[in-house]
């Protein structure tokens, strides 16, 4: 389905939406985003980073425990690098060096 608008095919698009797979995130993530990216809002990267860093709240049911809520840190190594002056591609030489060094030597 090349060349379509996602809002015209919501059932197809929602099937592959990453938000449906957040509970399966396990690998380390490096998110690099340009604030001037008009294809992908900055909130998408912030949301993904938040999902990697969040606490998971779980209710344990047991005869000994009165349905207390416990929080567990997901512990997925992740880093978010935002370039305010870049768009979808990191093109400025100084920003390119920073992004490549983040890829070569991840500091999770």
C-alpha cells in the first residue's frame, strides 16, 4: 500500500502502530529526532522514550495481599537525542558528528 494517507486506511495503519507493541520493547533504544521534522511530531519520540523509561504498575492478586499496586521499572536502556534545528534528516555537519558519536558509542 504505497503512497496512501494513513487516515484513509486506519485499520491497516493501526495494525502496525508501534504503540500496540510497547509491552514487547526489550532491546536498547537510541532515539534521534529533529524538532523541525514535519513528518513525525516530536511528541512521538518523547512518547516512545517515556514508554521505555516508564514504571509499569501491576496489581497482584493473592490471598495474602489485599490487591496492592506495585510498580516495576522496565529497565530498558534508552537515550533520546533531540536536535532543535534539524528536520527528518540530521544534515548539519556539527549535528551529524554528535549523532554519529551517539550511534558509535551509546551512553545508556
